């Protein structure tokens, strides 16, 4: 798998948290374009906080986040969206009383170019289920379909970095396979860097180029997907798999 | 028949008054989840602004009315900066107390500044009587109805088709998702507050010439507007507007057919009945809790 020499997104000693609570206490790693990265760790380790910090919903208190070689630590979420960083947070993140079409248009809210309609058509090609329901309300779709919609909404900004928080949560096993296949192909075909937090760590690591283990706000291990899947400590602690 | 038609017009005028206030309340609640107890007082403030512009500054009505709406939009900016922006992410108890406090301060300031004597606002249209066969209607009432219809049509089209209107609906439906797609939630908060205050301004500019202007003129209007918002399905702007007109017409009907004394009892009794059978209001959807 081709990985760019210069990482597309790089975190150096990142500290972040809520109020007086410090969650991330020095996180460093880098990801290249066209790759999938899985962040795994126990509940409360700081995985979602990490994604929110990269997107700019939380401030970087110490350290730095750089995107395409430039620091973005001081930018707000709108500027990061425009730069090419999008997020699909955990939980329902669409507009239930708007149609699928309107939701996709809202996904492109920060854009003002005239390529939005073409991208919308491209999105319904990529997620055919959305084409059939373009004029139905988002709130009337199944959980899995809404998850697809939310991913498509995030893609409407043509991101270079896509952050996914629990993309398989609450989905049926068949739907999970479909979501993971889409994630892999998005990275390979569109050259995006995808960083996902996933409870379903085994399946996530299978499609990942890089695995990052977060423990108490720090990176405790990194490795390729297969390395992680074969590491006895990680198998035992995070994957619930027997040690080989 | 003539009496019925006259009462229908009275009902529609009262309905328009409640609807213009209720629309702002429903917008603030639907989009920002803020219950604004001071909203009726914005209507009172607008009526006083119109009075000052006409009686003190000496502007003609045609200039004073639009200027009143404009000044109320500015009051909306102040209201956002001083109150809403500070309480928008605080618990609902704090929001409730701060808007209630503002309402009390505004009423008492008005009493101190103007005294309790009611004042009358003159509009040249009050004296223009349109003769529709056996029914006579003042041009001011026609202006109230036309202004209300046009402003609601503009609100509907604005919310449905403009970029900012879509963003307002987006914030109403899912505030986190709105932030995720890059909608500046504080900007939408400001726009919503300005629109809500402008509707109260329009209510003052159009309706003040029909009734007496005084510090407590909006107290009962505010309660009826709240009733419309609740019956319409809390936060549903369309529902609040429809319910406001229903209340106005119900008032007119009970005044004509029963007695003025029972009007409020009938209106609020009707509200209780509707809520017994439809607890989420006429247009409200059931909300899943937990």
C-alpha cells in the first residue's frame, strides 16, 4: 500500500480535554493519504475526544495538529471543514425532517462552488440506497441507511481527512460489512486519510493500514493492521481474541 | 350575517396579533430551545416606539411603521447580545428566569417612563373606511391582515428556500449535526432572535393603531400567544400561527354568541381540551424521551 512520505495529518504531543478535565495527554501519530487508521482503546480512553480535537470541536491545549504540513491547531471547525477535514460523530447526525437531498446539500453548506450538484449525483451513485430515497425524509430511514447518509454528507465537502466515530454502531452484521467495504474503497479510490474509532476492533483492524491504541490519553502502541491483530497483548486486552 | 362578518374580521385581527407574537416565540423555542417570557413585551416596546415616532418625532405613519420594525430588529440584536448569547448553553431554569426578569424590567420601565395612562396611536388608515356592501372595515384592519399574510409568506419562503433559512431549520432539528456541517450556530441564534423581534415589531407597527398602548398591553396577548405555541405543537411555527388564528376566531365567536365575560374562559378551556386529546399539540409530533 502506497503511503505518502509526508503525513497528510500529523499530531504532535496533543493535549486536550473538557473544562478542567484533561483527556488527551500527549498524543502523537501521523497518517498518510489513501490509508485507513483505526483508533482502539478502552471506554473513556479519549478516542472520541481525539476525533473532536482533530476536527476542532475541542481546542488543542498543548502540542500541535498539522494538515498538509501546516498547523491547524488555531483554526475553528468551519475553516477545518473548508481545508478538507470532515467528521461523522457518534449518534445520529443528520436532519430528520429534511429530505435526503436536502441533507446532502446541507453537507456542502460550507461550499460555494458550482460542483455541488455533480457531487450529489456522484454520492448517490456511490450509495445507491440514497438515490431511491432522495425525496424521503432522513428520519424515516433505517439506522444503517442514516449512517450511510451521514457518511455521504461528510463526503460532500470533498474531505482529504475523514473522521468516523463508531461507524458500525447499531448496524446489522450485513450492513457492517457494507460500511467497512465502503470505508476501504473511499480511502483507496479517493486517496483520503480515514481515521475511525470503532468498538468492532477486529473487523476495523482487518481493513486498516495503521492501528493506534490509546490508553489513558496517550498512545500506548501503534502498528499495521496485521501486526495489531497478531500482537498477543493487544489480542488479549482489546480484541477479545485468544492469544496465539 | 353582517354582524357575523364583522366579528369574523375582529377575530382575524386578534388572530393576527397573537400570530405575529406567537411566530417569534415558536421560532425562538423551535430553533434555540429558549422560552422567551419577554416576547410580549417586545410587542409593547414596538407599540411605544411607534407612538414616539408618530407623536414625539412627528414622522408620518408610513415612515414610522417600517422604522419601528427596523428598530425592533436592532432591539433583537441587543437582546441576543445581552441575554440570549449568555444563556443559550445554560440550563433551562436560567433561561426562564432571565427572560422572565427582562419581562418584569420592561413592564416596570414602561410604567416609570410613560405612566399608567394608556396612549393612542394615530394611523391615517384608521379613518379610511372601506365599504363592502353592508359591512364597513377600516383600512388599518385590512393592512393588518395583508401585512400578516405577506410577512408569514416571506417567513415560509425564507425558511424553506434560503441558505440561512435552511441553516435555521437545520439547527432546530439537530444542533450538533449543524455544527458538524459547518453552520455557525451563534450566527443562526442571532438571526433567529432578530427575526423574532422583527415580528413583534411588525405586530406593534400594524396593530398599535387599533388598540390602546400601555405598559401592560401585551401581558394577556403574550399568554394567548403562549397558548397558541403550546396548542400548535411547541416549536412548530406553522402550528403556532394556525392556532393563534383559531384562538382569535374562537374569541370573536364566543363574544358574539355567548358573552365577553366568558371569552378567556372559553379560549383557555378549549386549549385544555385540545391538550387532553392531543398532548403534543395540533401539529406537534410525539417526542421520544430517553
